[in-house]
């Protein structure tokens, strides 16, 4: 059998339909079917034929379905399931008093941490500020030209000093 025949047969199979029909929400099932078929069509012919001859195509496709539905990085998730949250104008997310208290505590803790960062040795303080701005040790290492391990050790030591002072 050719790749196209195998894919057509699989698309019409009872197993594939039952796999797709177990997923919610209902209105995304056809889109999911299409995305899975797109992945199958992009594979090499020998790979599809091998999966079919070993009767593993349905298991491989089920894995693809689960990855598309569960993974936040899948194209299916980003295209169909991930709907950005849009708030109405004037709507405050933190309405409840407990949330306001929590927010105030967090703001105070952040201010205390910034004060402690400023009291560190200038080298550690600047590296921690860069780390907070860039978000990764590798980026700090690339910008400063310092070795990755040196950056990691200095930031970890500075964070440990801050933690010890705040506790």
C-alpha cells in the first residue's frame, strides 16, 4: 500500500474516530483530525508504511493526538485552544480583600528584596539585576562575557545571601 492509501484508510478507521471522539470540546474535533492528518502527510512514506506493517500507526497517531491536546507548545494548542484572556475596561482582577492583602505583602517583600540586592557587593548585585531583566544565566553570560559557571555561582551566592537576610 502507498502512503496515501494507508492514511486514507486510517482516516476512515473506527479506531481513529473513537480516539478523536473521546476528546472535548466537541467543536474542535474536526480541527484536531485535520492537524493529525497534516502531521501524518508530512512524514516520509517509508515511515508510514513501517508503522502500518507493524500495526503501530494507531498508537503513534494516538500519541500525536495527546501531544497536540495536552502540550502548551503544540501548534494545535496555540491555534485553537489558547484563547488570550481579555478583560473589560475598568475590571479589576483583584477584587477580593484577601487578594489585596496578598498583593500588598508581595509588594513589600519585593521592595525588601530590592533593598537587599542593593546592599550586596556591586558585582553580585549587578549580575542579579541583569538576571532579573534577561531571565537566564546564559543570556547574562553572553552579555557580560563571563563564563556561564561564574555567572551561575555569583547569582546563586547573591540569592542565598538575600534569602538568609530576609528569613
